[in-house]
């Protein structure tokens, strides 16, 4: 998301179900596609770019084929999940909500405070060259809807914000600044930030064993002996633990097969992974696994006495005024929510919402494009952690392209953040949603992207980011 024999257990050898469907329909294709996508979307919650498969998502989560999915689920038929809404109209009939002006009725009613405590600047219309590129990408990829936001500024303070949207958030509903969409693996960057704050407060150390806070991990085996006690907090943040991907286990597959919409607890998700041997000795290599961040969420609760999402709320979302960002656990996310879409034999169709608890601390957040943009700036500028920890965060120790070809293909991955072309942030993808937020420390520019479609290329937001990167210079 080389990992030797552990790779097949972690990813299930999955391929992209959308490519499979285009080769022709087969029995139970719809049922297989939904659970395959669920497993794939969990296997890597980080989306990527041509140079980085970046959430997240988030990721080669969606590199799945029907035969492999059948194998992952014991060869049984996968559960049927009906569409939640009709697919959006063709691109030619989609309302094009090109970047609202500051007085647009879709603009936020009240400005949220930035990391520096000041009000966010009003939205401005995105320059035509950028907005047109967003439209062209949506048209080319067949995306239901895309929102792209950019801010300029210095450090934690945004000086200007630009917005472009295209397509629909739901049937006959254009994307607005109030629309919530799934962040998927960008959730990891929130969780990682709280962990770094706790390090800065002296409540844990980066090189502390994770078993100090979650004793059950010590039992995990490697090469026939208990080895989980060797895993450190740093290794969990950096994806270097060897813990297997929980969504690639047979037990998880069986549970999801039985009830596609069921809720999961963090203990359950960790249990699926802890029952498997490590894929490699802790600290010896990089391999993207969502299990690492479910584990970090449990560490946060062990130290603070709060569930991970409550700790993020009090330490990040509240202080930054990110009022739209929320983890609803076993409940559905609060409206208005963008409908998730994917490609099927019949074309673009909607997906039923799975419980956000399926992802937990590895990818359960939903929020608006504006709040994602604010978060990208706070994350990249180091507004919420000490300078030393921010420097450590963005010191990439892993090369995903060579160490784990199935991973989100960041140029480098550090402490809960990845890099591409000198920009830092995170991405996500899975189950009908894709996302990206990136900050350029050299220019102070931030870009965020939300897409409510699982695209044929699972790294859609990163690919779009690469296409827009040169055009962004016009805003600086």
C-alpha cells in the first residue's frame, strides 16, 4: 500500500472492480463490487497522484477484482447493497457551479477562525484557467462532482481563498460550501497531530512501545514469537510496524459479507489484525496499513481518557473552528452529505453509505471543502505542534514508491503526512469518495480537493493536483 507473504493477506490481492465490470457483467457483480470496494478502500485509505498515490483512502484500496474478492471472502457471494440515489445526469446537463463569488448564496454564513485566530477571508472566484481544468478533469474522468479550494497566505494565516466546483453533490443538487464529503485517510493526519501534541506535552514518547498504552498488541507474533511489544509510537505514525491490514483479514471479510452496513468497534478492528502475524519485523520497512491509525486512536484514548474523536474535537476542531468536521461512529454523517458514486456495468451509480466506524480513526471523518482547506493550512504550517515536532513530522523516512508498491505512492511519508513535489499533506480514497489537502511551505499556498466518485484511477485527487500545480502559480 515489499512485504513478502504479508502483502497478500493485507491487500487480498485485490484489483479494481470497475475495470472488471468493463470486461463484461458476471453473476453477483453488484454484490461483489460493493464489498470489494469496501475492502479495497480500507486496504489503503490514501489517494495518490501520478507521483503519489496519495489517503488515504485512503490508495490502492481500490485495486480489486471480483475473483480476488471472492477469494478474500471465502468464495461466497458478497452482500447486496441497493443504490441510495439515481446517478447524476450526464456531464452536458450537469449544473456547473463555477466558483461562487463572495456574495454567492452558497457561501458560509459565518467565517470560521483560522489557526491564527482571525476570520477566514471570503471566497473568491477561481481563475478561469484553474476552473476550466477542474471541469475538463471531471468530464474526462466522469466524476459526479468535484470541489477544489485554494488559499494563499503566510504560515497559519490565509490571506485569500478561491473556490471552484463542478457537477453534482447529489442527484439534481450542485456542490455548495455546506456540502460535507468523506475525508477518508486525511483523518489520519488529525489523529497523528493529536499524538504529536501528546508527545510535546510529555505524555508519551515517539519511541515508547505502543504496548505501554494498548497491552493487547504485545501478543502479536512474528516468526513464531511474540513481537508486538517491539512496536513504537513512531513506527505506527510512519507505517513501519508490520501490523497487517485489518480489512485484508478473513474474519473482517466474513463480518462485512454478513452485513455490509454493520458498525465496528475499534477493538474489533484491532482484534482482526492482532490475530494475524506481523508482515515483517517492526521498524524494518514501510507498508501502508490502516491498522496503525486505529491503534493510534486507541493510544489517544488510553492517555486522555477520551475517545480519539473527542480528543480531536477539543484539541483541533474546536480551536480551529472546523464546525463541519465530524465522526459519526455507527450513525450516518450529518446532512447535507455528498452522495458517493462509483462506476458499474450500467455506468455511474450511487453507493449506500457504510458506517463511518468501518474506518474509525483511519478514515472516518466527513467535512466541507472550506474546513478541509483550513485544516490543510494548519497541518502544513505546524500551527498546532511544536516547531521541533513539525520538523520531525515532515522528515520523510520512507520511500513508498520503492518500499511498498501497493501503498499510496507518496514521494515520502513521515509522521502522519506525505509529500509530493515539496508539498505536504494527506490524501484519501474509498467507497465512492476521494480527497486531498496539500500545503506548500515555500509559498504558503494550500489546495484541497473533494470528489464524490470512486474514479477509474484511484489516485484521482492527486492526479488533478498535479495537473493544477503549475496553474496555481497565478494565484501567488
